[in-house]
C-alpha cells in the first residue's frame, strides 16, 4: 500500500482512520473528509488530494522534494502553488521525519521499489543522486531554460575529474573505475586549453590544485602507458 511507504505519520494516520471509518479530531483530516464527501469546498485541499491520489503527480512531486530542492524551486518549475506544496509536505513528505541522509536515501530506495510507478523508479533514484538541477531539466518545457553558468560547469567538470583521478589510484589500471576516471581526465584536459577564457580571474586554490593534478596525469601517462587503447579512453 502507498501509505505504508510514507514516512510522515500524518497521511499514514489519515489512511488508517479512513479505513476504520473513525471520526478524527485533527482539523486537517476533518477538512479532507468534508471535501471528499462533497460537504465542503476547499481549493487547496482539493488540489493536494489530486497530487497525492494521482500516482503520476505524486511521484514527480516526491522526486523533486527528494532532490532536496526548496519549495520555491519546486513551485517555480512545477507551477504548483507553494501553499499546496506545503500541504503535500505536511501530509506526505515531512523532511523533519528523517534524522540523517542514510534514512533519506533508504526511504528513496524503498519508495522507488515499492511505491513509485515502474516508469518513475529511475526518476526517484536520479533525483537523489543528481539533485535539484536534474529535476529542473526534467520539468523544462517550451521556452523555459535552466540557467547554466559556464564557470560553474567548467569548475564542476575539472573538480570531478580531479576526484575521480584519486579513485583510480586505488584500482587496477584496467578496472571500470580507472577507465571512467581516464574519460573524465581526458575531457578535463581538453577543457584546460580554454580554461582561462572561461573563468577569467575567478580561480581559487582548489581549482589550481585540480588543474595541476590533471595536467600531471596528462603529461606523465599516455594511453599506451596505461595499457588502454585510445578508443577505450574516448568511449
């Protein structure tokens, strides 16, 4: 059952009360019951029920929230009012219920495996791994654009290559980890040819360290020395 995957006690409690047909003293639950029975009109309650009870909507909103995006960002890219998102969080995804990232990730895996529609399982996993920027691209539509700073992109690629080069040091030369590291290093080495033009004077010590490490790898280890073909490095 979907409600069994929900970490927040609110929606789980509501589902249990609805199943038992007991009256609730919780004002929010009373509103939900009244809206469902048609004895009360409340646009925000109706809206949040649409999001929760439609599995497609629920998965996509949950994925965005799992990415650790703030509500302003989720509202901007989904065009769901913040007040409705706040209700959704109160009922279904209270971040305060998680004590740490381990619980957050464990819940994401459980949700992806047990609760999400099969076609949304990868979306949930990617949201956790790649963060809010990935979800902005997921929701990009028409003329909407995700602003990408070339400086941030260049720094991110170089730093990622630097860290992966460290991973390669602890693995055999033909291991998948080393091959992946060499791919990143090759891309970063090409970027270095125009690095100053991209970043201008905005270079910090961490960037310098990454550049030196990448250039050292580029100069001191050819593909032949690594025992790999150029095709293996490029692809």
